[in-house]
C-alpha cells in the first residue's frame, strides 16, 4: 500500500466522519430552528419577573426562576444563569412563550427570537453544505481508490 492509497483511505474515513457530523448538526439545529419558527409565528411577548436566583456551586452559576402572567396563560420558567449584575430578583425581563406549549420559552423579545431564528437558518444551511461537500469528497476519494493501480 503506497502513500496515495493511504491518503485516499484517510480522505474516505474523514469525509464519512464530516458527513455524519453534518447530519447530526442538521438534526439538532433543525429542531431548534423549528422551535424558533413556531415561537416567532405564534409566540406571545410578556414581561416575566425574576422571582428566585439561587447560586449553586462555586463557579458563578445560579438557578433563575421567572414567572409571568398574561391573558393567554401564566407560567414559570427555570433556567441556569450566571450570577452578576444582569440578574436582579424582582426585576422584570422580556420573555416570549408559546400559548399552545407553555414549556416553549425564549428569554428576550420577538426581535431576539427572529434574530435567533435567522442564525439557526444559517447553521442549518452551513451544516447541509458541509455534509454535501463531505459526501462529494468521499465519493471522489472512493473513485480515486477504485481507479488507482
């Protein structure tokens, strides 16, 4: 086995790994994109009050609990947050939630949801390109292995 065959075999293995990684990204980011799209289309923006901020560990993180009331419903949302001046108990923060699924929540405004949705669209598009290029590279390396003497 010469150097050319070794390089082509490594290219096939690497392209398979990149293609698999791209497909994983498409699945995960696609689910997040779907969530952001549903939040953007049917989400309701409310003001949520930070009711609890309980530090855990020694690394500066805390468990933050937000509560909100709206005509569409009320709810609680628990999220990990960094301890600092950005989070003050009793202060209200913008929050977007889906009235059909109260667990689907995004801390921020509808504009932030739209921005996050656009960013996720870019991630999914880049993952598709990466998987396609990895597949093409693997196909070329396979053809090279077949026709090499």
